[in-house]
């Protein structure tokens, strides 16, 4: 008899009919002999609706009050699901984050979980109940309601699974697993049976939106076995594992992620002397703007250089302003910015043991006449910045070049 934490996202509980369907699924797992803790999100669209209500009153509402408001969305679904379970003769009990005592810090709208009191949950489980917990919310040390940031129900589920030492944390959503890339961009994208935790972390941080990144970090830290599955379609989903496949045939590349949220900034004609990178990026960091990719060229004339980096698009205007000031102080030639870019990344632990991945990637892009603006690499990923208009073409070219439409080891798989 396993202890399983199941999480159902907003679309999975988006209507009364869907909540009834979730109740059927929970019941089936229970009849298979499992003990169940179920985490639910607010009904689809509800969190956005609440945000709009708040903003109709104040453009930037008090974060404490915003959390009180936003936490109501999940309170609706826990109650409805328990009613649906009760109707089916299944004993169930709902809890808000504060009732469980999911204790967080006080950073309203983006709080972090500090600890979870599992006593009440364990007692209910021992008495044969299904426990239904509101996702996305907690309570700080002073009893204030907090929320964990958009998509935070994933994190609630993983954190509960960690605290309860659950056998598995199952994230039910509207897709049937983690794909090699976004199927809306590349229809040949394939569901992965397994992906390593490290790869999933990269995919999530690079813009693949299946799981909230914080939930993946949490799963990694506490080694929670995690599975992504569809609410609407039976199947094994994708297991996020901690072991790397040792088969020779294992894929070199697991997936292609992309991120449309970045913007590029360049300072040209910067004097090429020590301290320049610090002089440019210091004020950006002081403004709390995160920098992702950085490229500094060697100036052709030997005494000046160009300096390029990327930031989140939301920070673009601010970064541009700061940079104009910096450029003037440094006597640089010009500041340029571009928001029409996208970051495309190949992810795979197999890169560690295979040479030549980068050159194959660049050749595949070149064959489509796609210009690469920036490149960065880590042990298990290679990222390039390209013009946004080439996103679809680039993803498809790489998907084909690395044979991602075929299962690893299948006949005619990716060339070595
Ligand atoms: N309801 C919250 C949101 O829409 C939390 C979640 O669904 O995970 O972001
Ligand atoms: Mg979600």
C-alpha cells in the first residue's frame, strides 16, 4: 500500500464535471489500495479573475491583501472535491494551507515553504480518509495567509510528498507528460518516458511550462519521485528520475526548450580595459535585474569592444535606461536593444559523454540560414539566442537533427 500525493491543476478541476471526474480518479487509486493526499489548484482562470478584481481597485494592491484574496480560489476546489468524494462514499477532509500548517516565510505572493506540520494529515490517513489540501498557499509565522507564486500548487504537492515521505508525487495536468519540445511548435514532439531531475530542472528554467521550477528544485532537494500525467487520458506519463540511464543507446539529447521572455542589450565601442564588465553589470545588478547570457567581444582595433547581454523582457526598459547612463560615463559609442529574440536550448545529460553536439546544433541551424547571435553552454545544455521569427524553424530543425521524434535506441535513431 503506497502513500501517493496527487496534484490536479486548474484545467483538471475547471468545472463541476471535471471535479467529479477527478473524484472518480482519486477513488480508483484508493480502490487500488493506496493512501492518498490530493492537492488541487483553483478552477482554471480563477486566479486571473481574482487578480483582475484586485487591480480594478488598485493597480498594485497590498501584497498581504492580495494573498488573502488569491487563496480563496483553492479553498473553493478543496471543498467541492471533498463533496464529490463524499457523494461517492469516500471519506475525505479538506484543509487550507493555514489549517495544515504549511508554514512559509512572509514574502507575500512569492512565499517559500519553511516547514509542514504533517500531524493532522497523518491522523486522517490513519483513519482511512483521503486528505485534500489547497495548493499554492501557506501561512507565515504570524498567522498571515501567504501564496507561493503562480503555479505554486506544484510546489505544495512536492513539499507535502517530501514531508510525508510519499512513495510518489503525481502531477496531473492537461498534457500526458513531458515532451521533447512543445508539440504546438513541433507536432512530431514525443512524450518522454523518463527524464532526469537535472534535465527537468533545465527544461523548466528554460521555459518549458509543465512544472513550476520551484517544485522541481524541491523535488531534487528532497529526492521526491515525481511523475507528470494527464487527467484526461490514461497512461504512464513521464517519470522524473534521479538515475541516469546507463544504456549505451541512451539519448544524447532529451529535449529542446525555448524562452521568449528575454531581451538583448548591447553597448558598443566600450574602452577595452580591466573593470569594464563590472562597470556595466554592477549597476544592473544593483537594480535587482538578473542577467542571463553575456558576451564580450575582443575589439578588432585592440582598444574598444562590444558588450552584449540578455535580461528578462519585463526588465528591458529599466535596463536600457541604466545602460544609457553607464555608456555615457564610460565614453562608449552606443547602446542598442532588441526584444525580438528567443533563446533556444538543447538539453541532455548525454552531452557529458558525447562530443560534437554543439557543432551539430550549429550546422542544423546554419542549414536553415538561421543566424546565431549568442551562445552559452553548460555541462548538460547548449543555448543560442536567435531572431524570434526563426523560433519554429529552429526548433523543428534541431528536433529533426537530433532524431528526437524517434525513441532512443529505435532502429534508425539519431546518428552518433
Ligand atoms: N492557482 C494558482 C495559479 O493559477 C496556483 C496553481 O494553479 O498552481 O497560479
Ligand atoms: Mg500549473
